[in-house]
């Protein structure tokens, strides 16, 4: 096990091959070469203006007038909420409904506008949420709350966003 703990501490950050010796039953030792490439996970996420969905259901606007877009977003389980930039907010026509104190990954603290409501869709799953609006043209993030509501997780072996329960979303009410 010492090999694994040193692997996580040093090899993962260096992205270098890692040699591990594992001893199995009967004292046989096997050399296993592990190549660990940890990277960023991106997914094509569809964002839809919820106000437009309501207007369409009430027959005030046509389906082709619903403001929506597909964005290749960084999937960040360390981020709590959905985060979009100002350009995305404007394209979707989302209103600013609040401001929240926030902390960026570099530790910077600032008050960010909250826009919404917004429907988030991925792989036949959806959730309705609000989004923090990042200044300028910052990279949008899919955070833990929308991932949890859509029953999604980051598969670290394949570096992709995938469903937890393929038979359908399973929400825990415990």
C-alpha cells in the first residue's frame, strides 16, 4: 500500500508511469505498470431558458423561439452550482435575480450575480436551477448540485460524465 500512497502524492501530479509491485496469494509478486493521466472533464450540456419553456407551454411563443444552446462545459465536482458567463446569460435572455458571495478556485472572493431559472439537459436527463454569472468570458462550469439532481458522476477511468443509474434518474430522499 505504500506504493499507492506515494503514487497519489507524487506520480499523479507528475503524470508519469508508475510501477507497482503487488503480492498475491502464495507469495507471487507481479509488476504492474500504471499510467495515470488525470485531466479535465468536459461535456456537451444543453442550457434552456425556463421562462421560454413556460411561455411555449402556454402557447405564447413557438417552440422555435425557445432560447437554448449547447455548450461544451467543464464538469467540476468541486464547484457547487452551475456557472455561466455573461455572454451565455445574454444569449439565453436570463434575468439577474440575486447576488451571492462566492469564492473562485484561486481563492478570490467576490459577489456574483445569479441568473435563472435555467434548465440543464444532458443525456436524456434534466434539472432546473439557477446559475452564477461569471464575469467577462470565463469558462462555464457544471457543478455538483445539477450533476447530483441529474444522477450523473465523473468517471475518472474514462474521464467522461456518465449516468449513475442507466435505467433512470434515482433521487435519494433519505
